[in-house]
C-alpha cells in the first residue's frame, strides 16, 4: 500500500504542472524568508561589493589578489553595482537557483532512470530553508552552490568537456576556494571515464589525495585564518585554547601546532566535532522557528547513507561520495562556520543520495 502511494506520488511529480507548483511554493518560502531576514548585504557581502566598486574604477588589485578565489561572484555583482542597485542581484540569484534545481533534477533523473525522482530532487532543493536563506544574500554561497550543480550536470551530460562546461567549471572554481574540491576531481573522473574501472578509481583517488595535500600545504595563509585551527575551535571564533608561538603559514602547520599542544586524543575529538558540526542543521543560537524549519531535513542523512549503500556501484554516486569526503576532511582539518554556510554546497548531493535511497527502497519492496 505504501509503495503504491509512493509510486502515485512520483507519477504526479512527473507531470509538467508539478514543476510550477514547486516553483510557486519556492517563491512563497523566499517571501517568508525575506519578511524574516530581508536581503543580507552586510559583513562579508560588503567586501565583495567594495571589490566590485574597485573593478568599476579599474582597480583590479584586490580582484586578482585577496579576492581572486571569489572573483566569479564579484564579477557577477559588477553590473548591479554599476547601476547602483546591487539588490537586483537577488532576483537573478532566484532565477539561477531555479535553473540549478532543474539541473539537479535532470542529473538525478539520468542516474535513477525515473522522472518523478528527478522532480523530487528539484523540489527538495528549492524548498530547503538552509539553502534558500542564501538566495537572499549577497554572499558567495548560493551562487557557488548553483555553479557547482550546473557544472556537474553539464559535465555528466557532455561526451567531452566543452566550452560551456569549462566556463561553468571556472565559475565554480573562482566562486569559493573549495571550488577546487568539486571541479578538479570531477574533471579527472570525466577524462578517465573510458579507462578500466580499477585504474580509473585509483587514479581519481590519487589525484584527489594530491589535491588535498596541496590545499593544506599551500603557503602564505594569513595568521588570522590559521588561528582558529591551531586553537582547536570547532566553529571559528567560538571556544578553543590560547595559541602560543604559532609558526608557519599553512593549514598543515596549524594542524601540527594543534597536535603538539593538545595531543592525539584531543585532536581526534576536535576533528570529529568539526565534521559533526558540518552536518548539524540546527544551532543553539538559531530561533526556534528557524530550527523547526531545518529539523525535517535531518531525514536526508539516513536516507543518503542507505542510498550510498544500495547504489554504490553507480559511478555518479561514487564520484559524489568522493566530493563529500574531500569537503568533510577539509572542515575536519580547518573549522566550521557559525551559520552553517559550509553545509549548503553539500546539501544538493545529500539530496541526490537520499533520492537514490528511495529508488532502492521501492525496488526492493516491489521485488518482495
């Protein structure tokens, strides 16, 4: 009976009109978020807007220096800054979000072979408050998340990397520093698509390991960025221990300082706490209503684990598992952020895994 109802739901989701209903609910959610928080254009957003103003004055020093890793988003803001209406970037972000949700739906449909499941992924992305909060912010998070989705979907669809794929990859690569953990392994995976499976998997894993080592050993990281790592803070700016004689300028140096001063046991707990924090959708400092909206999405986690187990032989599932692991390790070696922003780029792929679980549950139930 339950399977019959679920099948009926998927059939209804597969109908063209269902997409418009989902988009309508999405706009209602955004309206509610807007009434609650407005457009977030403070703190970090002011840095991007300021850099966009510098670009308009032909000063590229910050764009090619301090903000090179965020350059794609700053360039996105330039035309809106030029007309003095930077808030107009938000409606465009809404449109980009809908396009990204549609891409996630296509990607999921190709992987599961079911249009209704693709539409379900489309809906979950557009109706996830933790993601959509950042649609109404002039921060990089929503733009970056959507760029990654669009890039991975086009890369998966293309026979070989084409100009649109390359451009989307560059957007993702230069929207946030962690873009390399999505773009580089994915391109390597695509380039080795036709090689024998064992060699392909080892090569992609080796390439990803080298990429991670590069990330934690790249020099000239500012002391202000290394301090939360060395202090053992799970969330940057919260708790930790005083730092004494921090030397070096890499993430690895800060990690060595933490190990030397706290020991292996404490280091393991801190690293585990950071990873656990990454997947924590609720926060003590969030309002009760905010936490209540996010709570139902915890159901994605057990479903995603089941989807991983039931569809492990699926090449897309394996690739996305690797991308999730790289991001988990990076947070484990650095720190989380107070508002849960670092979780946002991972949620589309957790949704993807969770939808695969529903496919696996349905298949097993029908086979009984």
